[in-house]
């Protein structure tokens, strides 16, 4: 069932219920008011009857004439009875009252009764040592007619009003949800080739406008992701294809004719260099893909960072002998503990050390540690070629390489991978650099808290 249908039915049900309850309440109050008002008139008739039949000697002629005049203004179908109550004798009635009602005339001092369309009131009086009961009964014809008229009008209004409410609710709901329907149609038209299109926002303050804004923001993120994915695939293909082409070309040249052992060795060295570049690129791509696809599945452990850093330095010395890395841990606590994934953090720091050495022509690279109450700070600084202000804002993007790094081998993935790894560890990576002056990379990681 559509939302518009559910809303229309719900609105109609609630409004109809209120309509019916209101009509029934009006009828109930009107009915009670009629009964109450008629009781007062019956009570007045009882008192006048008592004066006419039991106290006429106590009034002057003029007073009695006034009372008679009042007595003559009878109610519709009015009957009056004045009966003396005698012990041991049944009351003699002129009218036929139901037995249950007749029994109460003697038992109750004042008794209001009703049967069929007749309403009446009985009241006991004690005059000159004798007890009497006066019964006045009548039909409230005007009140009943008015009540019947009101009932018919209420039923008519309910009979007409509920269908009108149902029709009106469907019209109003459809009109109110029309912008949403239009946006659904528009959203269904947006595909891969038209991700640049957006939903129209008419009123940014209502719910539909906010939904359109949220959907447009989602499209912005999807478009950015899609473009980044296309660029990633294009760059990855390029970075993988180049070393493969070089390997194939070098192998073809070497195999084209018989060469000296020195020439074969030179070709093999070229092939090995390109293969190492290809291996680094593929490894970094696989790591980046694994982290992106399975962030929740990465296993963490408690690491003693200084011992871990020494282990990374030893591995880097084996891969890059002759480096000039200087590690300053004098000002750091010897028991700095962090919570992280050992292999990923090793890859991140390894990449930063490799960049520092590579872009400073294997110059001196400084690693310094410091720790605050809840953060570890690692700074890796070199005096290499530096990064321009234009490039530094884009340098973390996969495969992006600065204009001054064209002649230096690299895939442009290392920094992007490192940034992803540090973010995964709830840390930050900040780069400061000046062209020709060098680069300082600051990594901040949260300390382990038990």
C-alpha cells in the first residue's frame, strides 16, 4: 500500500472518529439538557398542583387566581394526581404506571420516572397531619422533536462529512506528496552516465526539501567516488603497464641477437629494477584494497612503539643499505604503548622512510619521537626537493605525484596507503614542505589506555 493511501486512510479514520465522537457528544449533552430542563418544569407543576389542591385556603383570592392561571398552563399530555397516603392501604392511581415505578411513589420522597415517551415526577407532602403524594406526568413533545431533529441532522452531517473527508484527504495527500513523486521519477532517471544531474530543491526547510538535499549530497559523494575510481583504475593500469612494457621491451632487445655476458647482465638488471617497481606497486595496491574493503576485519594488538620502530629501521636498513636515517628517541618514554596492526604500521612508516630517502637523494633523514598525555608524535624530516603548495593539497590522492618528482621512480600509492593506515588507527598525518627546503611528515597516534 502506498504511503499516500495509508496517510489518507489514517487521516480519514482519525477525522471521522473525531466527527462521530463530536456528534454523539452534542446529542448526549442536548438529551441530558432536555431531561434536566423538563424535570425542572415538572417540579414547578408539582408545586403548583400542591398549592391548588392542598393549600388553596391559605391564599387570598388574587393570589389563588394567579396560581390557577399558572396551573392552566399545562404541559403536553399532562396528568396530575393527588393521593393521600394511608397506612396499610394501596395507593389508588388514575393512570396505569409500571409496577416498578408505582412502588417508588411511596418509598421515595421525590422520584423522577420515565417510561415510553412519558416523563413524570412524584413528591410527598405533609399537610395538616396528613401525608399526600402528588404525581405529575407529561410528554416533552417539543424537546423530543428538537432532539429528533438534532439527531437526524447529526446523522446527515456524518453521512455526508465522512465521504468528503475521505475524498479530501486523498486529494490533499496526493498534492502534498506530489513533489516527492516527481523526485522519485527524477531519481529513477539518474544513471551512471548522468550522475551530474541533481534533484530540484523547492523548499529547503520542509522534509521533502531536506530529503532532496540529502539525496543530492549522496549523488555528490557517489560522483566523486565514481570519478576517483575511474582515475584510480586508469592510474593503476598506467603504473602497472609501464614496468611491464619496459620488462618486455628489455627482454625482446636481449633476445633479438646473441650478446656478451655483460650486456645480458645489464638487461637482467634493468628487468629486475622494473620488476621491483611493479612488485611494489602491486603490493601497495593490494594493501590499499584490503584496508578499504575490510577495515572492520583488521586485527589490532598492543605494541611497544620504540622496539617496533627499531625493528622497522632494521628492516629498512636491509632493503636500503647506506641510508642516513637518524633516530632520536632520547626525549621519549621507553615504554610507549600503542594499539595497532603491526604489519600495516610497518608498511606506513616504511613508505615514509622510503619517500624521505628517495626524494632527498639519500640525504640525512631525522626521526624524532615525543609523547603527550594521550598521543604519540612521530616526525620524519628530510632536506630534499620538497613539495609545492599546489601539490601538497593533492599529494594524498592515490597515484598523484608532484611535478618535480617525474624523474624519480615511484607509483604515487605509498603516501595514500600510509594516510589510510594512520586514519584506520584513529591517527592523523600532516605534511609541511617547502620547495628545495625539504619535507616534514608528522604522524600522531593515540596511546594505548588499559
